């Protein structure tokens, strides 16, 4: 009897959740994932009818989701041509990195002020994962660990607005990287991450902020070098 009641409560809870989340929001999440995973490439035309059929939703829901993705900077909707996955110019991405550096510096500063013991444990686990990936020379996993490190620090900031703005910029930079699929996934500077961790742990807000800003700008410089001078055998048709 108790199990039956529990199941009914779970069903009721799920239905309440579905009512709060619109179909267009669900479509948004799925198309967003298709773009950032590379299943939809920069410059690719997005057929609304085909998307609606593949997702089992109305074209109106797809159109609404695409308008939100346009606001996020991931989709460009052109009159008489329709929606395309945005093909971002490098100059715009370099500007985004500058904004990213300031926002992530603020996130690190707030994390140093607001961090909890649980936050530090999660961040320490992220560093351990990064060390393990480095020991295995697993470039993709090293890059994933670096991404997780930045996201954890942003969450630790306690600022929903900062996190929301960062997610938008991270998405656009990830989209840009899709133009260079054969480049290495990137690398993590675990020594800098450890210093940032220590600054956050000791609530040293100025050091945490300065280190994070430098870390992001170093990533920008590395990306500029990779895209302007890709390794031999990794040149795109734009080079």
C-alpha cells in the first residue's frame, strides 16, 4: 500500500514538473545539445520541419526554441533563408574571451567569499580527476576536467546571474571550437587550478580573481595560436 502511494506521489510530482517545463523549453535543450555536441555544425541550415518531425513536436515549438537560441548567440535566423547554426568570426570570439575573463574572475572572487566545505570537496575531486587524466595523457578527459573546474567555481560563486551569463559565453566559445574539429581538445593547467583552489580555500579573494583572469586569458592566447597556426595536417579550408 505504501509503495502504491509512493508511486502515485512520484507520478504526480513528475506531472507537476512537466507542466512547469514548456515543450519549447524541452526542444530548446535538445537542439542546444545538438549544436554544442557538433551534431549540428557551424553554418549548417536548420530545417524546421525536419527538426519538428525528429523531435515529435510542432513547428511552432521548434521556432520558439530557435528564437531563444538566437538570443544565446548560437543560431542566426536570416530572412527568406531561415535558421542556421551560427558561424562565428574569430574576432568576436576573442572579444568574448575578454568578457569571459572578467566574469570568471568575479566568479572566483565570489567563490572565495562564499565557498563551503562541500564546495571544496567537489573542487578537490575535480582536480584529482584532472591529475588522473593527465597521467593517462588523455587530452579529451583533461579538457573535460578543465571545463568542469570552471563550472564548479561559477556555481560556488552563488550568483545565478553570473552563472547564467557564463553559460551563454561558454556555449558560444564551444560552438566556435566546432569549426576546428581536428585540433586537440585543449589542455588543463593543473598547477594554476591548484593555486586557484588554494586561494578559494583560504578565502583570498584578490588572488583567486587575479589567477582566474590570467588563466582564461592564457586560454585565449592558446586558442588564437591554434586557430591561426594549426598543427601540420590539421589545417582547415580557411587556412
